[in-house]
C-alpha cells in the first residue's frame, strides 16, 4: 500500500494548483486546456448539419476521447484530494465528499455528465450538446483571471446582492406601473405584468429593441425615468466590480511583496528565485510588470542594507 500512497501524492502534486508547477503539471494542464478547446469547437461545428455528416466519425472519436480523459481526471482529482497541500480534505471519506462539492469539482462532474446521461438513455441532443458545451467552464481552472473574478464575486457578494435586489425591485415596479398606464392603449403588447417585464428589462439595460414602446404621454415619461434609473444601476454595478477588482489586485500585490521580502530575508535572491517569484505572480494574477517591479524593489532594498550589521547603509554612514 505504500507505493499506492506515494502514487497518490504524485498525482496530487500534478493536479493541485496550489503546488508550484513542474514540467509534468504544465504539460498536463496545457494538454487538458487544448483538449477542452478542441472538444468545444467540435461540438459547435457538429451543430452544422453538412459538417456533421462529412466529419461524423471524427466528432465521435473526439467526444469519446474527451469524455474518457475528463472521467479519468475527475476520478484522479477526487482520489488524490486527501493529499492536497491546503490540508482541507485530509479525511479519506468526508474529505473526498467535501472536495466533490467544491465548484471546480462540480464543473468536472458536469463535463462527464452527458456521457452518464447517454448511458441512462437520454436522447435529447440539444440538452446533451448544451451540457457538453459547459465543459468550457473547465478552462476557468487554468486561468488566473477567472480566479481573480471569483474572488471579486466572493468578497463583494453582499454589495452585488444589494444592487441586484435594487434592479429586481425597479424591474417589478416599473413593469407594474407601465402595465397600468399602457394596458388600455396597447392591450396586445402590455397584456400583463410579465409581458411588461420584457419592456422593463430592455429599458433598464438600455438595450431598447423597440418591439414594445410606450405611446401615451405618461408612458413615455415613465420610460425616460426608468431609462435613467437603469443607467445609474448599471453604473453602480460596474463601479462595485471595478473597485473590488482593483482591491483584489492590490491585496495580491501586497501578498506577493511580503513573500518576496520573506524570501530575501533568508539570503540574496538568485536568478532561480526570481523565476519562481515571477511564476508565483502569474498564478496569483499579478501582472508581469508589477511582479518585476516588486522583485527589483526588493533587490534594491537589499543593496541598501549592510550585510554585517543589518542596518541601512545611510544610517550606518551617519553613525560613522
């Protein structure tokens, strides 16, 4: 059983994104990303009847290979989750069950769900094709941008919820009032409050398709008022996301700066250490230019410290 535990640890090191990447892990991640792109592209092209007829065997093989690889990946991730460096899933049973409920694990399960439904007799091609297209979400595991966005949504969940509640409240009230105002003048378009909600959504999002337009003076006045509210609500929503996004970048820069300073405390930074820090910055979503600036500042700061007494060079010269 010892060899099995060692194998599980090696698998976890390859699949765990919290572990510094190696040549093997990079190869596996790139291979999975390429397979996802090929599979999603084939699903899109398969919806064109002429292309599906001409390349049906190729599409079938791509689907079989992708499903097999994704199934093996899912099983290996759940199996090796107990060895992840964060120690969150140590328990052999509860830990694996806890990991299986995590968002990325659910996405991995959705990736193989079409094959499971196919074996159970599901034959609705549109539903299966939609589920297969959801495999594109697996790319979020390999992108630092998505992790940064998830952090933004997680930290600002209450603010985002408040904005969405304000949007929903405005949507319902404006649709209800417009139904009362325009219902008699346009009984076909504004036949009910749910029907008027389509107009409210168009107006609040400032899309304005023009298929439902108020014609009464009071309705036009209400439509202009709702448009202004929609612009303000969208501006508020984008402002919340923008500020939170910048805050997350700032926090990650500070965290990277502390890690660089901690590394410098153990000794001079070597070229290999600089490459490790640059790779760490990429995985944290910090721009390359910012990472290089942080490392250069740390190196310059190290040059201003006396290696013998540990005092700043300027302070040491003043004492002399």
